[in-house]
C-alpha cells in the first residue's frame, strides 16, 4: 500500500556499510520503521541521509506492507524547515533529549493525529523562540495529556503528589508520593502554555528535581520506558 503522510523523524540507526533503519512517527500510520538501502553512500539519490536528523519534519511517500517488518520510503522531502533547531547548541541538546523520550514513549502503529500535531507544534515553537529554559519540563507534562496519564488536578491544593496514581492527596500512601519543595513549582506548570511556563522561576536544582520526578512518572506509566541516554548532557547544559 502506498502511503503519503507527514512524518517526524524519531530515530535513525546505521545498518551495515551504507544503510539506515529509520523510525518515523507518521501522521496517518503511527510509528513505523523503514530500511533505506544505500542512503549513506548515495550522492545522486533523491533521498539523502541528511533528511533523517532527529525530529526533522518530513513529507514522505512510503510503501507499507503492514506485516510487522521494515517498510520502505519511496520519496521524502522536508515539510517545514527549521531555522535554529539543529544549529543552536542548547536546542540541539533538547532535540536529542526529546527524540529519546519519544522513542521510548510512542509505540502504536496507528494514527494519532492529536499527538502528531502536538509534537509538531511544540517543535516549531522551540525553533522560533529564544527563552526556552523550561521547555523540556513543559513538553513532558503536556505530552502526558496525549499519552493518557496527565496528572489529575481536581485536588491540586493537597500537599502530596502520588506519582503512581497521578493524583494529589493529603498524605503519603506509597513510596511514590512526593511532597518536596519542588512540587509547588511543578503545580505551576499544570495547565500553562509554553509562553506562560517560561515565566516560572526555577533554580537549577529545582529544575533538575522536577525533570527527574517526571522521568520516574513516565517510567511508572509507560511499559518499557527508560531514562534517556541524553539526560546527562541536558542536565549539564541547564545546570
């Protein structure tokens, strides 16, 4: 079946001398992996390896056999060009972190248009703004809305955040209940826009604590989720 779809590059892995295995989150068919033969050595082919940098926004024409095997991209082009995302040092670190998170978070081979459009909108926002210190915190929190475990804020005034249940409560009931000082700042992020969240004042320590908590939260709610390998680089940059 020939599929034409917008797609976001999640991951690319070298395979052999000249091939790439590329994982894309497509708007029409969910997460798909493709084997692109010879792309690393081809100088005249219309599909270049540079298209498969992390989080590139593409338009693809692909052949989907839907048999659980690697598919094939017939044609690809950049759908929307970034201006800073792959050239700004800090933004590049965020790109690798986000792609790691998405690689561990998205699993379904079916369309999820709302999730696709959220990621696309967030990336374009990051590309076009300079005040980005809280971007990764906001991105993760908003991502939970589309993955199905956004915190229940109906009792947000309560002291403890139960990461296992995703609720706020008055007392600790398990080892995943947190009431440290950073919970107050964490609450400020819930329900804010990207623009509003950049006005939340965080110390380096608090930012790291909220991020660490969010990654545990993802581990609790997503089977097989692993902390991104790029986390240490990100923490070094923002600290």
